[in-house]
């Protein structure tokens, strides 16, 4: 194969040898025929080294210079027979030999009968050393590391013995002064006890949890083995507190609500106990909202908290006008199996008007419980993962409420990538309301379907039961499902084809609406941005050609 002015021809089917030889030689340009003749010995030696790295120690290499308009050096290579491993003694001695965390060594490619590949040998040596350092075997060393090659006999013997020495332990975690927070709060971020076996991942998690807490602009976790006393390493953490407040504002657009403005104000810490608070507002033609919150960290603070909330929202969408005032509390707790549980209670006061009906009011005290689980290999643009979520909330006339309600909502999303970036997404959302008087249920708790995040090809919240005047009034049940395939155009662009089906209904036997379409996805620095063209197939339910624009994570 040509590579600049040097062409290497490996006889036989040896693509790995061909690739390695070309990599060793590199690109050669701007040389005369006489210069190439002088360069031939260097090129020949480079090819020998390339083949030797893959176990071919006895190649036959011939060369010639073709003196055309552009001179070139041709090397013809007969690889010959490779050297093979005849003896392989690879062992771990010491405490690491019985340490399950250390794990088994991947020595398959270096067993007897295999062709020698020097990169496999070097990789194994580095892997053992790195694994030992990661697990705290800081006194480990190779007592034997011999690789003997006999090219004439075509044999290789390997002697690789690593003595791990004792495993170090992690000691007490000390936070240097000057951070401005209570020691009790910071110690909640430490998820290991003093005296546990050293593991670099424990320190990385501590660093990551502190960095992601929102309290600090800089985190430095220092656990040096040379500071150990009796093989116990003290952990010293240096923290730089961030600015207490931040403000953000932005303009956006979606086909559901049109242009919109969003502003946020956050106080990342209000006192040494790590309390925080914030407020946000969103303004669009059909919806205006203002909310505020106050949060208290619990133990552990990276997952558990209590949040107090208050908010006001006004909506005028389709045939529903609503003003909603809420006050609530949420207790978030991470369970051991990866699920997050949220216990909540909120009071809602809503004034609403549906269609041509008279304006009504509703007051509800709504305790609830929710469970959610997210598994993804990337927060912004995952290649695989899933989200599961279920929320149950209710109200009772005997507990400061105007009506009896039990609402259940379930959500499942999944994503898988196969081959060279072919992505398949699926989603299912179902919900139901149990009540003895559905007309008393306020619109904020009823179900509507249609729009960017629901059934595409239909207007935002237009899929709903109607009253006698044809006004959408919201349904008792919600069923929405979707499937999407994405074809990669580049690292940042994808084509999509999708089908959505669903509706908000009063009876589970009512028909569902179907929408199909195509779209394009741009993977921006803040997450995927989606532009879709969809066709609603059920004209009697309002289906038509529609453009949909949205952004945010796939899961």
C-alpha cells in the first residue's frame, strides 16, 4: 500500500502487519530517487521493527526504487513464520492474589501456543501496576519480568511475577479550615469509614460529590501514600467556596407554547448548614409561572433533601383557563437499589374555567409518593439507558379538600444503540384518576395529550374528551406511547423516523390517535435539539401536518 513515496507490500493476508509497518514508516514526501536509495536501509529496519512488535522476527525484505516522475521506494515483505509462546509464567503473589477486587488477569493472548504480540505483554504489565495502585498496593513491584525470544527456534518464554505487598487503608478525612461550612455537613459527604482498604474510586467519588454539591468552586482531595502511618493514609480535603448567588436568563421556543422566557435566581448556600434557596419564572403566551423553593440537605446530602416550595401558574390553553397557587414540601431519599423515593404533600388552590362553563374553584391537600430510577451512560446524550417513574397522589374530603381523588401516573423510557450509532428509543406513559365526581377534579390534575412531548401530529393538549359544546375538558385516563429510530449522519447530527400513539380518554376502549413523521437531531453542547415534521393520521381527532421543535435529554 502506498504511503507517500514509500510503498510497503506484505505478501499474504496480514492486515495487522501492513498497518503496523505503515505506522512505523510514517509519511515520506519530497525525496529524490537517490535520497530514497539512502533511506532504504532505514525504511527496511523500521519495517523489521514493526513486524517484530507483532511476533514476526524473520521477515525477508526486498526493496527497489522506481525512478518515475515521482520517485518511490517499494518494499516487498515476506513475513516468514512468527515466534510463538512456549512457556508463560504470569503470577500475582502476596495479599493481592486472594483479593477479589484485584480480579483475574487477562492472560489469554499470552498463553502457550499464541503468537507473541509485544503490545499485549506491555499492556498486561501496565494493567497489573495500575490495578495495584488503584487498590492501594503501593509497595508492589515485579520480582521477575523477563521476555525471552529465540528467533531461530521461533520460541518465546515469559516470566512475569508481581509481588503486591500489603494493601494500604484509608484514614480519617480532614477538611482544611476556611470553607465556611459546618464540619457535620461535610462529613456527610464521606461514604467510607476510617480503616477501610484503600480504593481510588472512593476518593474519586468524594471529590465528585463535593464538586457536584454546588457549594464549591474548587475541590482538592489529597491522599498521599508517603503520608501514611502504619499503612493508613490520612485524607486531607481543601475546599474553595463558590460565589453564593447566580442568576440566569434565557429565551427559547417550542411549538407547544411558542416563544418563552425563563429566568432563575439561585442562592447556593445561605448558612453554614448548607441550606439553599431559589426562584424561577417562565413566561409564554399560554402560560406564565413564578415559583420559589428552599432546600435543606439531609444525610447523605448529595441525594437526600427536604425542599419547601411555593408557586403561582396561569394557563390559557385551548378551552381551559386556570390560575393555580401551590404550597408544598418534598422529602427526597435515595434507596439502596438505585431508586429515588419522594414523599410529598402540597396544597393547591385553583380557579378555572372550562369551555363555556362558569368559573369554578378547587382547594386540595394532596399527599403523594413517587419512585424514580434513571440509568444512563451520559447525562446529556446517552447511547443507552432507561428511566422509570411512578407517582401516586390523592386527596380526601375529610382532609381539607373539596373532593376525593387518587391519581396514578407511570412513565418508562428506554434507549439502545446498536451497530455504528443506530439508535432506538421507546416510551410509554400511562395515568388514571379515581374519583367519585370527575367534574370536581380541577384541570391541573386531568389528563391532556398531543404536542411535542406527547403525540406528534396533533396540537398541544388538543387530544382530550370534549363537552357538549366541543370544548376539550381533560380525560380520566392517559395512554401515550412512541417509538423512534435515529440514523447517524455525523457525531452531531442524526436523522429520525418515529411513530406516536395515544390519547386522553374517559373510557379505556376509546380510540387512540396515531402520528408518524421524520425529523433531524442536533447534539448541541446543552443537549439534543429536535426538529420534527409529523402527520396526524386521525383527522377526526385533529390530526394534520405539524412542525414540532423541542430540546432536552432523550431519557
